[in-house]
């Protein structure tokens, strides 16, 4: 396997794409005898190993393509999921385009597992998910499932509180096309073109999408220019599905990750510190290219084969190539930061300089997934495994300097490499014991090795050589009281390794462990449904957000010892009339570090039990959906997020106030018999009551010498806030043909 990975690394993207399509043909040429009985959609089998069904004792929400389309006017996927239970979303630029994030039950994005067609999407090192690299990906999503809690075993870094698994576009049997355009506040624009050939000769389909999203952002200069594509070639018959998929894009976003302090928030909430400097005349200026410029391309090959009514298999291959940099103007930086030697200019010693630097990432990611599914009477069993290899370079370049010292063009002032291998095997089963009782079991063993070489951007040697082996058991039971009601209970354990930033901030940082208990009741009768779920998530050495950021905007985490999350989630669909529906949900929780010990003013203090950072006690949402006629739907979408702390000490200066926002969404479909099959007009007004609110930020401390203090040290604090947009709108027009 190592030889395979090494050879793949030497291939160009074009060659690799060509080979994937050749493999597609080779697999087709060697197909086995097929059964003609269809028992489930072949497309959905691609994600069966990481998804659960309605009867599973796993807390989850499903989102369909139709539901996504109503508000898909350019905002990123996290924002489109904002109204699901226990979800809080945020965006650096303030308006949902660019860098966005999602927290579920207060869990950080690094602890949320994301897969696309079963392939891990989380960055292997940071464990985060950068949706900005998937501009307009919502336009290529067939369905999506959000699992809260540990959920089922998945591929890639373990779900440590939530998982999002995405299924891309299903095969279209009919030829189709779509032109979609939207415009809105802050000069936001989205342009999308999609096509499908439909099934040619009843077996082959080619489909694709090109998109461009641009926005100036609510925050000053927080612009985004996102170009993306999606291309899919498929072969299908009664028992075989083969898909060769390529997708990716490029993002150029002006940096807005610094946030602003409390005083600036009160006086100028759209101010952006990124790129600020003082020119030779003492005037404040902003560097015009303080941007993040990153490209990412994904190549996937999937083969699903059904042999008979009992057996089926899936094989998935993936190669991801990512590369890019962020660029910064730096004023009066020390030579030592870049390894420069002091200069003597006109008899004066020079050891600082203005300069422009780029910090690069260049990485390759390979994945092989295999699974087999056996079904017989009441037993549905899946077993398989996943193997991935990550090879990433981190390096920095000074591309201009007022005083360049001894450096030459394209010199790397820091250079490092990281290698990560992830092997997991699993077996999971649902067994229908009788008409009332179903049992669920899930066992996973995961082995992770992580090695780094070279130095960091601070010119500090950074060498990590760690290996982790995790055993993650899960079990549950579902009891059907009657046709309308069912109860479920589950237990799941998850273990998760630290990420790169964790090791940089603390070489001795520990892996975290979670024991998750879920107890739920599901009721469905006609169009009315009600779900209640209680959870208790018990952590050991949980890696929680400290509230601090490193110098490139990555959140710094720390082990918190023993902690827990205890909560109750309620959601319902209530048909008031045939035209009016309510869709409320609410999560009430208590999220605590059992003991917090900190250094304040040079003295260790035990603060006892404290709130976990970024974990509001109440998160609620509601949708009032009114459909006066078949082709017209109007929705009032409301969201309430309770107050939360940005650190773990409950310092009043770290508190984010609660907020309550409302959006209005309308869609109107015109069916035609001319060139277009239909014309869809969409509108979205966000934050209709013009609320000024903050959904994210950071908080930290620093010590400074103070002779008047008994310990000789005083602790100071700093905080930053990410204000979100006031009232703004998006209008869209989609032509389907």
C-alpha cells in the first residue's frame, strides 16, 4: 500500500483523472452476474456505511435536496443547516459567504466528522472542515444527514459530538439543465450552470456543474471569490453502480479572522484590522492583497455491486490535492522572525523591515474505503474498513521586503512536513429481534500515526512522532410501542487524537475520550411528528476551545480534564392546517468542566465547576411555513441562542450575549411548457429585525510584571468578537430545462 501511495504522489492531476476513468471501464468489463431485483437505491448505498435509518437508536436529522434548494442562494452549507436542533453557525465575513463554521451541542468544528460519499473531508492535520473550499457545493448535494452525539462509526477522524455525511447528486434518468443566478446585499452574486445527459443507452450518464460566488462581505474588505466545479460520470444497471467524480475549486478571500475588540464593536462593528499599516507619511493604510488563496481538487471512484438479495459491496477510492497560501503585509517585523542577519545601512544597524510574506500549504490525501453488506430476514450487517494517507508541506516565503538582508527570492524561512496514516476497521449490525425490538451493535478499531519534520512558522523545531490505537464500541436498542411511537437507547464511545495546533501549543497534550448516552422517543402520526432526545456526554480530557487563537486564526484547544454535557432536545412538525405548518425545535443543556484550575495574578486558583466554552444552555429554532398554493411557499425562520462564554473560566469579559434573529424565505415556482420546464423565483431576507449580534469570538489571558502585585505578576485579558450582518437580502432566479 505504501508503494501505491508513493506512486500516486508522483502523478499529475490530469493523469490521475484519466486513470480513474480507465479504472471505471475496467471494473465494468469485469462485472459479475447480476440479480435483477432492486431493493434500495444504489446511490444511497454509497453512504450506507456511515448513515443510519429512521429506526436506528442514533439521534439524527436528514436534509433533502429539495429542502436545501429553498435557501441555496450562495451561503455556505453550515449556514443552510442553521435551523437544525442544537446547531449554532458563524461566519467570519458576517454574511454567510467565505469562512463559515458550525457547532453542534457546543462541539467545535474540529470535533465534527464530515464525509462526502463516505470519504473523509476533514483536514487530516487540523481536523477542521473548510467549507470555503467547496463553494456552492450545496448545489451538488442529493441529501445530507447530521448525526448528533457520537453517532455510528464513520471514516476518518472520529465523530466527537457530531457528524455530517453528504451524498452528492444522484443519477438523473432524464436529460436536464439548470441556470441559477442570485444577487444580494454586500454585492453578493452567485452564478451556477448545471447539466445532465440523462441515461444514455439506459446505462451511462455525464453530469456537471460550474459555479462562481462572490461577495464583498459585511465586514470591511472581507471579500470572497469562490470558483468551483463538479463533474460526474456514471454507469448503472439493475445491480451495479460505478461513479467517477471530480469536484473542487479555488477560493480567494480577504482575511477577516482577527475579529475586533469590545470598544471597536461598539463604535465600528464592521472594522477589519487585517492588512492595516502606516505609510511613510503616517497615514493608516490597508494592504490590498491580504488574502487567503487556496485550491483543492477531489477525485473519487465508487463501485457498488449487488450480487443478490443478501450481499452487496462498495469500494471507494479518493485522491485530494490541496495547495495555496495566505498573504500578509507585515510592518516593522524583526529580522529574527525570518532568520535574517542584521544590516548596516549608512552607518546604522537595521534589524526590522516591512515585508510581504506568504505561508503555504501543499498537501496530498489518499483514501481507500471498502465495505460489504449482508441482509437476511431481520439482520442487516455491514463490515469493512478505511485506509488513508496524508502528506502535507508547510512552508513560508518572503516575496518582498524593504530590507531583504541575505535572503534570496523563493527562500523558505520555515519548512516542515507532516505524514499521517489512518486505518480503521468496523463491523455494525441491526437485528430485528421481534416485531417490537431491534438491536444495534457497532465495533470499530482505529489506528493513527502522525509524524512531523522541520520547523514551525515561529522557526521552532517541530517534531512529533505519535501513534494512537482506539477501540470505539457502540450499542443500542429500539422498542416500538406501536405504529406511532418508538423508544430508543444507545451507548457509544469515541476517542480522538489531538490536531496539529494542539501539539504546537502543548507537545504533551493528550487524546480525548467521550462516553455518550442517548435516550429518545419518536412519535409520528400522519403529518405530525415529535421527537424527544436526552443525552449525557461524559468526557475525559476533552479538548475544548480555550478561546485563544494562534497567529493564523486557528483556535487553540486545551485538555479540560473531566467534563460533561447533559441535555434535552425537542423537535416537532405540527400541521396547523393544510396550508400552515410549524417546525419548532429546542435544546436545553448544561455543559460543565468538573474542575477548572487557572493561574491568575501569579497564583493558581481552583474555580470549581465552570461552563464549557461556546456552549449555550439554550438553542432554539422555529419555522412557520405557509403554502397558500402549490407553487408558492413562505417561511419565517427564527433562531435563539442563549448566552455563552468564550473561555472556560466564566470571566464576564468572555461572555457572548444571547441573540434572537429572524429570516424570511419565499419560493415561487412557475411551471411552463416552453423552453424551460420551470422557473423558480427565490428570496431570502436575513435578520429582518436588524439585530446587532455576535455569534463567535475568542478570549485569552497574558501575564505581565507588576511590582505592586504580591506575586510580582498581574494577569491581563484580551477578547475578540465576530459581528454578524444586520438586515440583508438575497434574490434568486433558477431556470430548469
